[in-house]
C-alpha cells in the first residue's frame, strides 16, 4: 500500500469506529537540542561487529525468552502485499511471468516469474539496515558515509551483516490504549505515551526487544482513503528516543516509518531514523500491517510475543523487503 490515490483506490471501506483523538500540539526541537539528544543516545564503539549494531545484544537467552511467549502457536504475518499498482505508489514493485510453461520439453512444465522493487519508501514492508542512514555525513559507529558507500553498495552496515533476528516483540497499540481506531496523521507519540501504553497493555519494553508502534494507519486508510503519508503521519517524537535507548531495544518499527511527520526538527526530515539507525544502531521496520496483530493480541489478552525477522542477505544492501512474523 502507499500514499497515492491510484495505489489505494481499491481499499475496502469498513464501518466507522470511535473518532480519533485530535492531534495535540507538537513541541518543536531545535537543531542544537536534537544534536544533544543524538549524543545522549549514541552507542558508537559499544558493539562488535559494529555493523550489526543493537542486534548484538540479542543472545540465545533472549531467543529462549521469546520462545517462552509462544502459547497458542498463532502466527501473524506483518508484511503488506507486494504492491504492483500501475502508475501508483511512490515506487510500485514489478512482477511479471518469465516462463509460462511452454518452453520446456519433456514434462513437467514449469512456470517462473520475476520480481523487483525499489523498496525504501511508503509502499513496501521493509527493514532499514545501518547503511541506510547517515547524520552529518556519518553512519553508525562514526563511519564516514562517503567512504563506506558507493555505486557497488555498502561496505559497512549492509543488510547481509545482520542475519535473522528472533526476539521478544512488544506491540504499542496506541489506538487501543486511547479507545479509538487510529491516531490522526501528525499525532506525536511521546515518552510519556510509551510509559502509559506499557501500563495499560501490561508490557515491558526492555533489552533486546523489538518495539512495534501501531498508529492505525491502514485502518484509517480503509475508512477514509489515502493521504500523503510523506507529509503527515503519526510517529515517535524525538523525546521518546532517549527512553527507548535507555531500555536498550534491538529493533523499532511500525505501520508507518516510526517518524512523526511533519518533522518537529527544522532541517532534519526523519529525526527518528537518524537517532535509531545512525546513533543507536537500531534497524527499523517500515510499513508493517499491524491490524491483524492488533486483533490477535486483543484476542490473546497480551501484547508481547515472539517475533521473527529474516531480511534478504543482499551483499552491500542498505536494507531488504521483509515479512516479519509474530508468534503468540
């Protein structure tokens, strides 16, 4: 799915739920204050290998803890369908048949297809590796981006350095906490909102976990139709990142791209990307479909689960399309 009308014209309409809360005022953050937060949450020099960043914190013990959360065995895929809407989306994907079973003899016939995508953007569920974001010219761990990334890809922070992740997932279902269906675009999620959600949902954001923020983006899309999510989206305010950094999370994601838009920081269009990826070494999951997970968590009466994330091992890649799976 994407922010364009052509892309989402076929989205089904669903019955209206409780009205979304109004968008509260968004505190502005000066560039100097943002740089102070960046320095506060920075973990450069902490991990080896550095280009796995915060994923180094996830040990076999964290995996066993995640496995202990599996009770019903219910699995919930968190990825969007492969979006090939012609003329729609910010970067629609490609899919065509390369073999219709008419070129092989003897039997059996085979059918083959081709897929490709420019996945960074608002249309594809994907993971941002540490090579995806630089701030003031520096990637995570203080590596100069121009020295580490070229036409052949990334020599540091590439997605193939990460490998798979299995850990505890926490769904911060803010609409459920607020008793509504979604957060309006531009709604900020502050540190105090994370703390309120922990209390309301009975969850704990802690070391090595994956934090997923549901804003209700796709519920709103189904009911109200598309809007420009590059210009307006609910997401984390800068003041939430020191809390998440202090909890030593390994992964951050959501049904948007985690960033509040419009950005509250002048001159920084994606401050959460800069803080999470370039300062904290925390990969991001963008454009997840969390509606099924929200329903599954409500049915189970808990918002913690095992999450499995296995990006494509693309040498030099800055990320990967991905379909994470939650297991309850």
